[in-house]
C-alpha cells in the first residue's frame, strides 16, 4: 500500500505544481471537470516508478470561487451484465471557502496476482492544501478476456446534486468493440451490456 500511495501522490504533486490554465467559458462561470492528459515528462516519471498510465485515471476539477458545492464524493460502481452489484470507495472531501479550488482526482486499479481475480482500487482527492485517499480490494467473480478502459472527453460542468460518470474499466468485452462513455449515467446503457463494468463516478453535494 505504501508504494502505491507514494506513486499516486507523486503524480498528484506533478500535475498540481503546473500553472492552472484559465478556463475560457462563453457564458457564466461554472465548475468544470476534465480528463487530465499527462505530459510526456509525467508519463516518463510514471514509467520510472514502474507504473503504467493505462491503469491510472486522473481528472482535473476547477470549482468556481462562488460555488455552493459543499463536498465531492468519488466512488466506483460495479455493474455485471447491466445490473449494479457493488459500490467501491466512497471517498469524500469537504470544500472549504478559503481553499484552492483546483483539485485532482485519481483512480488507480491494480490486479493482485497473488489472489485470483482480485483488484486493488485506490482513490485520491488532492489539491495544494492536502489530500484524502482510500484503498479497497474487490474480487471479481470470474476471469474475463478483452478488457479496455474508456474516459469522458472534453470539459463538463460539475452540478450540485448530480452524479456523473468519468470513466470505466470494462471486463469481458467479447465483441471487441470499444464503447464511448458519457457523463450522464443513464446514457451508458450500451456500455453496461459488457460482463463487468467498473464505472468511475463523481457526485457533488
């Protein structure tokens, strides 16, 4: 656990040290989330630490200074053949008035080779003021083939009282067809037809 925690915190440190780019919004100010794309230097650092970017998802969250969002909660919803069977995680952070409003959210999945079909999940929220993290083991009922990982594209508004999908680790994709993921959970019906779907979710409260 210490090694994985160290690696994830190094990645969070690397991305949070970069200057925040000003988000140009045509209308009013909004709280925005986007998939964070690592630079070549950051990916090289990951490789040096023995990690793969394919097992790691990083999202940048920029909250409006006047937001009424009081907390953010990250979790992984596990679907099997279209049905929700389990929820992993539930890591939450409180949004403090004077804190930096730029956050980074990281999901990490690692197969535990010593225990069959068991995945280790790590979730980290971080900004310049600190971090909150959790780690959970989840055993998948059986082995599958043809796995892939998908993330949302572009920038999306974070709305209080709504839960949004950020990405998905998919197991048992026998059709060899990749399916795009959408922020609104109910729009991912086609994705849930796969044998196992680990949906990365964010809820603003």
